């Protein structure tokens, strides 16, 4: 059962990685267009900056989830490296419970924020709801929660990032 869940998390990881890469690519293409239209054509486009901001929000929340799964997030390892056995395990559970609380907060209150702002529109993009722009908050929280379940299930606390795992080909 764990292997099936882990494979699903691998798929979700690759999906998030692809969306982050696509967001970064689009940001990299539209910002130069905004600069070109403003300084060369003399009339700036109104849409590149707000679109880049929306894509940066997507990139931020999805990449945070990716970094969590790959153990690339900011972590202070001084205390865990000094502990062994039950104390290290207890600290691992405490840290993961704090992550659980944080991501449940993002999920619950992020959904409330999305619902509250759903009927408002973004002035530069009248067809896009403000609530949609806040959607990466609960989505990122949910994805991180799914990755957290995988970590708790496997009992992997305080692992160092493994370049072979991060750059490995998809699981067969």
C-alpha cells in the first residue's frame, strides 16, 4: 500500500515540478515583453506584471511543497544532529506535527479566503477571480500535507537531501 502511495506522490511531485517550470518559463518570457513594450515601443502593456505576480504565487507555493518533499527546505540541523534514539524521533514527530498544523491552517483558512474573494475580479484580468489567485494557498497546503503523510508513513525524519533521488528518472 505504501509503495502505491509513494508512486502517486512521485507523480504529484513531477506534476508540481512541471507546473513550476512552466510558470518560471512564462514569467521569463513575459517580463522582457513588458520591458520591450514600455521602453522600445513607448507604450507599456498592462498585463505582464500582474500575470507574472500570479505565476510567482503558483511557483512559490508549489515549490515550497517540492522542497519539503525533497528535504531542501530551510532546516536547522544543529539540535537533531546532537540527538539520538527516542529524543531524535520525538523531535522529528514534533517538527512534523508543526508542519501538519501549518498546512492545515493554509488549507482551512486558504479555502475561506478563496471563498470570501471568489466574486471579486482582478482589474487587469476581469475574467479571473481574486479567489482563484489565492487558490495556490490551499492547494500548496494540501500537497504538502500529502507529502507529510508520506514522510510520516515512512518514518523519514531529518534526512539530508539526496541529489540522486532528486534528479532520478521517474519510478518504473
